C-alpha cells in the first residue's frame, strides 16, 4: 500500500519529514510549542535530487495545498540556521 502521509517531530535545524508523493489536494499541519523558527515546505520534480522551496511558515498552521502534477515529492522541515527553540510537529498527508 502506498504511503500518503509523513510526520516528524523537529527539535533542531536540518530535520525533515521523509518525502512523500503528492497530487491534487493535500494537508499540511504544523503544531507545537516553538519559537523563532521557520518551517519550509519543499518539492522535487522527477526525482532529480533538487529540492525547491514551495512555501515557509513561522507559526502553527492547518492548510490545504494543491499539486497538479503527478509524482512530485514533498517534504517539510527546518533548514540549517532556521531553528530557534521548542518542539515542532509537522505532517503532510492526502
């Protein structure tokens, strides 16, 4: 059965969910008690190994994203230098 959900608890910089293929509408959730951090949503086309920033957030959110293409990989996390403090729960799902 394909995996359509990735979750992670982020407690430092350069931590990410595993990648997951998305198409159509999908959920993005960020929660927790954290400060002075930026969570970045990235996507990758054609498994070329290049992650591109799609969006970023600096507060807890519950939103729906939309991806029109097939086989696009997504991940959420905190880049090097973008972590402040606390514990951040991130979730990508469809």
